[in-house]
């Protein structure tokens, strides 16, 4: 009896070629073809990301990430500690945005390689009839890396706190799989494996503690189940090494990155504001449930015929039934393929988040459905499938793969599947486990399972490539981003679309006297942190000025105005907002009058503060003031020429009026509307 390949050929004694001399070479050849195809698929999206690293720029979420990294050791007010991980790297790269994007690509590919290889090494002893060649592990690893491309399906090109959560979760899962592999082989677990879990835990908790707490609880539970055969002493030993690694990582962060006494109070204060209003747990739970049920209904409706064919293929036992199941599966594949193409399932980007996730998840649902039916009917088969021989420890590891993407997605204001799709590599590994575990199922079921796994690889590659090249996050595609923003050093490594480049260049040129030296205080309301970055400025309070929670923004500004005076002293911050701002006197810092003297060049005389006890508003800047001239030249104020499609992609007119506290009574106002889906 010859072993099956990765495509899970049957283990029956009467299997075609079971006693032939060409069985092993044929299956090894199939495995080699699978490895080559998966590697090519992974190379497609990796190449697309590498070629797009120097194109496009999003002033909202990506601008927030980069601004927090630019001043990572100066401005500590933030709801995430990702800046303490990527900020030092950004400094080492000379604040080169394109280089930081390439660094992110290296981390994404590296972690997925480690996770995929660890998973395939763990799966090997559970599939004794797999080909005895390393190509089997290589094929599975390449397929996992190809599925991992969905991390680029809609997120910004620059790394963010979601990357730390996703990659940290996958890396922790890889370490647990290494522990389980050592236990299965009857060898002692190397000390470095649990010790490495400590730094991973510290990094993920620092970046996104809400979801990381769930992920780490899952990891700890599965690790304990995997270590159970070696006794309590082995469990205690690994726990001690993990805690020791976490303590060492925490001490290193405190000594060489940022003191915990400075970073934690700011993070705790900001997260309290978020939990109380913007992303309350009860509201999130209700939203997750509603959107999850809608996604499931959409998937079943769009692919009902294919799912029915999967059940029929798994239960068919007669030759006529198998032929009928194959015909039905072919029709179902045609209908599902048409729905994917016609429904926009091949396009990535945040604008298509209501389209492609349902189709990508349909491939996983198809494989899991076949695996479940095969397990349910295992007593009717003469030979038990490999999936039915799984131990309790094995099922715990498979459950980890199911729950990991869901747990790491928790805590954000987006639907759960929107964030879970970024960790699709774990679900891709689950599909491989099902594919190699239904080896005694009827051949239509095996072929359909292989089609589901192959379809997930193809869809992940196409969606990721399109999302990076044609529909990047809130910016123009690569082909349209060909112009450099002259006079904007922060964006020197990027090519932008012509309108955005001209707008940012004009803004920087008009405000040059007020931006010297770099690091001036700039307040960009309505989630436009990228404008602050382009001006080489520092944000007042949080780098992220939420358009949905002005009280949170106000709290951050007040925290920087302790004692009535900010760190900028006599030079009031420059202000930009998405709606006309009302600036209450009770929250201003510094003089009550309107002043903003530049350090170089000519400047208008500062306004005299109102007399003591006066209730009149501070005078507005005259029309001849450079700020007013800047607004007219760069069209940053609302006007007839700035409505509809004629406005830049990162500014839109809004009819809402908001009230913001500020540290200066003068402001440059703009009008902005931010898309509903946000990676923050």
C-alpha cells in the first residue's frame, strides 16, 4: 500500500496504482507540482507588495501609524503600544516609509513560513501515508504562505498594531505546534520554545491587549493540553520558561525602549475612554453577532449548490452515486465561480470588504463541511479516515487554528470577519489538515476538498494582489501613483497621485514659515494624522483625532495642556479640521489671543489679547494672513470648487459641525469625510 500525496489519495487496498511500481513517483510528482504552484502563488502577491512599497499614501490610518512611529519616544499618548515596536525600526531606517513597508513584508513572509513549516511538521506523524519527501512539507508551507497574502487584502501597506496581533498570534501558534510535535515524538520540549512565547506575549499585549488576552489564553490552554502526557512537572517547567521569557522581555522594554511607568498610564487612560464610548464591549458583541450571521447567510446563499454537492459527494458509495456527485459538483463549481467573478469576489481593498470575504470563507466552509460529513459516516466505511484517528491533543491544536483568527480580531469597531480574514493562513492550514485527513472518502469528495484548498490559495493570491496594486487602502492605485510630493521630506520615498502630491506640496510650501524647525505642534482633526506627518509636525495629544469621539480627542489635548501651557510654549499649534471648529476658551492653552509667530521670514504682528474680564471672542486672523492665503491657494477651505468629485480623495465636504477644545483659538479649517471602515 503506497502513501497518498498532499491531495489525499485513498488508502484502500484496491486503490489505483497501489501495487504498481509507478505509484510513488506519480504521487511525489503531484506533490512537487503542488509545491511549485503554491510557491508561484505566494510569489505573485509578494512581488506585488514589493513593487508597490513606494507608491500611495493614506493620510488617515496609515498616517496615524507613521506619525506615532515618527515620535514614538516623545508623544506617548496612544491606545496602542505598537509605536514602541515599529518606532525604533522606523528610526533605524531613516524614517523611510517605503523601507518600513518592505520591513513589514519581510516579517509577514517570515512568520508565515515559520507557522507553515511548524504546522506541516506537526501534521507529518498524523499522516503516516503521506509521501516520504520534504516536498510534502514544502507544498503545505507554500500554501499557507499564499493564504497569508490576505493580510494585504485591505490593510494599509505600512505596519500597524493589527500586524503585531496577527503575526504574534501565528508565531505563538507555531511555538505551540513545536511543543506538541516534541511531545508526540516522546522527547523533551526544548527550553527555548516556551521561553520564546514570553516576548511574543509581551509584544502582542503591548500592541493590542484586548484581543491578545484572548489569544494568549487560547495558546496557554492548548499548550497545557499538548503537554499533559508528560505530566505536571513538564507543564510547570514550560510555564516557568514562558514567564521568564516574558519577564526578560518586559525588563528589556523598560530599560532600552520606554519606561513602563511612562507608557502604561497613557495607554490605560486612552483605552478607558475607548471602552466607555467608542468600542464598548456590549455594543461590539452585538455587532459581531449580527454581521457574522449576515456573512454566513450570504455564503450559504451564494454557494448553496456547491455545498449541497459536497454533502452528496461525501455520502455517495455506489459508482452511479459518485458519478452523479461529480456532475453536481462540476455544476456547483461553475455557478460559484460565476458568482465570485460577477460579485466582485476577485477584488481586494476596503471598498470591497462586503464582497470578497464571503467567497474566501466559502472555500473553508466547503472543506470543513466535507470533513464533518466524512467523520460522521466513518462507521459506514471499511477504512477509518486519518482525521478520525486524531487524539484529544490533536483536536485541541485544530481548534486553535479555528479560533485564532477570530480571537485576534476581537476588540475593534469593524465586523469580526473583516479582521479575521487577515489571519486566513490559520484557516488555510485547517483546510490542509482536512484535505490530508479524508483519505478514505469517495473520490468526488476528495477532489472537491482539494479544489476548495486550491481555490483558497488562488482567491487569496488574486485578492491580495488586486488589493495592493489596484485598490490600496484609501489611496490611488500603483499605476496612478507616479508623482513625488516636492518639498515634503517625510514622503520623499513615495510616489503619489498627482492631485494628492500637489495638495500636500502646496500645503507644505504655504506653511513653511510656521513649520520651522521640524516638530512644531500641529492639530489635525477628523483623522488626518498623515497631514501632520507631511508637515513634519507633532500631534497635540493622541496622533489619532477620532471623528467619532470628540471627547476622547479633547481629553488627549487637555492632557498636553497641564497648567494652561503646552510644550510648544509661546508658539500656538497649527490647526486643521474636517469641519468649522468652535474653540471653547475654557480649554485653551497659552494666551487667549490668536498668535502663531513663525521663526523665520516675515510674519504678521501678533494679536493683542482681549482685556481682562472681556467676554468677546478672540479676533479672527485677517484675510492677508499667510494662513488665509494658504487656504485659498491650496483649497483647504470649503468652497464651490471643493465639492463632489473635484475634491482630493483624502478630503470630502461635510455638513456636520463639531466642537473641539484646542490649545489655540485660530485654525485652518478643512472639511473631511472618512470612509466607514477603518483599520484603527
